[in-house]
C-alpha cells in the first residue's frame, strides 16, 4: 500500500520511463547536488573535520529548484519538500556533530576537561619552620596552617593525603619542626614522627624534695626558677587535705611545650598525683591503716626517703607502724637530714639534736607533713604494709641498697656498725 509520497516510478512529459532508472554505481557523477537524498551517511554528507557550509545556491531552506530539463509537477514538488526535510534533519545532526567535533578534535581523539589537582610541592623541602597545631584542629585546619607557613602548597593537598591514608585522627596538637616547600605526603610523614615535635621532656625522680625539685624542673624545662617559686599554690589543684606542694608533685615524665609556664607544669604534676591516688584508693584506704590521707602520704614519703629496693618498701612501712603503735620515736635519719636541708649518710650527735618538728629523734609520731615526693610504689607500701614484728631496719650497704630488718635491738646495733664500717670506707 502506498501513501501520498509513495507513488511508484515518476514520469515526466517528454522523457521515457526507462530514463528514470538509477545509473550503475560506476557511472554515478563525481559530484552531486547537496540536496540529493541517495542514502549516503551523515559523515559523507557533512565532512567530520569541517563545519557545514552555507548551502547558498544549492537550496538551503529556500525553494528546491529542479535541474535543467525537468518540468515541475505536483509529485516533483512533494519530492522536493521531502528533500528539504531531509536537509533540515541533516543540518540538525550536523550541528550536533560540530559540537562533538569541539570535544573530539580534528584527529578524532577525545579531549576531556582535565581534573584539577590541588597544588602540591615535590620533595622533602628545605630550611626549617616551627608550626603549632592547636587541640581540636582538623586535617583541613592543619593544612591551612601549613600552607600559611609555606610548608605545603595547598591545604587541600594535605587534607587529601591525610584522608587517603586514614591518618587524620593520628595528628596531635603540639609544636613541630618542619621544612618549607614539602610535598604534602612528606609533611604528613614528618608530623607523624615523634622526633619532629618541639618539646622538652622533664622527668622528676622518686623521692626528690620540693627544695630540690623546683631548681631541677627549672633547669630541665628552661623555665625561670622564680616562676616556680612564685606560682600560686591555690591555683594548682592540690587535694583538700594537702598543706603545700611537698609530697604532691608526682614523679613521672612530663612534656613541656614551647611557651609552657611553671604553673602549667606544676598543675600537671599535681593532677598526675591525684590520678595515682584515685587509682589506688588512697583516701579510702588510709583509714584501713588508721591514718588520714595526709598522714598516708607522709608515711609514703618516709618510705621513699629511707627505702632501698622496691621489695623493702612494705617492710619499712611495717617498722614505722610498729613503732607508732608502741609509742617509740621513729628515729629516722631521713627526717633529720630534711630538717637540716642536707643530703648525707653521716650524722653527728649535734645533727640528731636539731630543733625541728621534723626531727623524729626528738619528737614522737609522724612529722607534720611529707619530706619528699613519693612514687606510686611507696604510696602502695604505705597503704599495704608487710606483716612482721620488726622494730628496726638499717641500710647496711647504700651502694647496693641492702637493707636489713630485725625485732632485736642487739641485731640493730650490729647492723648499725656495718653501716658505720661502710661509711668509713667511702
């Protein structure tokens, strides 16, 4: 069945029917009218490498004039109208092809808009620069800080590498010594290296007195000694039962950041004491040995000052409790040297008569407060003394920390002679 545009072979007056048959392919003309719709592909009609030319005299959207020798007829008009529709369709497709050509290029390669990578340096960088990472800073915040300092080229490059390597949560506050012009990955590696932190480490030994601790802390931290001496004790967070700093600066290692103050360091040492005291139940357990919390810390300081080996601490605590129970003066040399503000193993008879509440040769009971800053082992010994009937102990060989215990005064005298022999040869 045929429609209006399907009328079979067209005839024109004056031309035989056979002339309308198509020519063999070999006989097709080398040039053809743009309007001829002979089934060629779009690529053949519209060259891929150049835009569609204005059809101008070849018809465009104007009248489709027949070739010379052709007579107009209704059928011919309909054919011309169909060819115009085909040209318009071809032109529309050509517009799309031309747009595609902008992306493909004349050689047919795809030209895509490149992904814009954040700026980044190459290599390990040079020079030195110190940066301060504040608590709570994100990887993006750190990247912005490093960019401002000239360490990395962009905040995004640093944030990207920190995220890709899942290290954003591994970045800690503090001062770091880095280099300028570093690749973001190299900067991240250095921030994760402990040696890059600009920090001073101060270790307070067990048993150091306050009068010794403050100059020691000043020297190790680089903070003026006067700052330690004038720090307001009331602002340091001492336990309610403390009468001062003595006994409450916990022996441990502390980090001092650039710009840290004496009060900051002392406050952290007191906080560390409170943490240790809470972990061992000092306040609640002191009552178990019939002491107040301050007295328990005082006993711990005596144990620390007199102690030799760690295993001797509970035994020394037991001697102290046995003598307290019997009402016998403690007669501890460490309390006398504290009163004298000296460090010595040799005490004269005059030394033993020093007028001080800390002289346990003259006064019964515990001294009024701690005589040193005890560590956790001494605190535990004060709360958990060993079982025994000892009333005396003597460290007969301080160099090797050999301490002997006895419940017989005759043995004590002999042990004391051993110590005097040791001191006579040293």
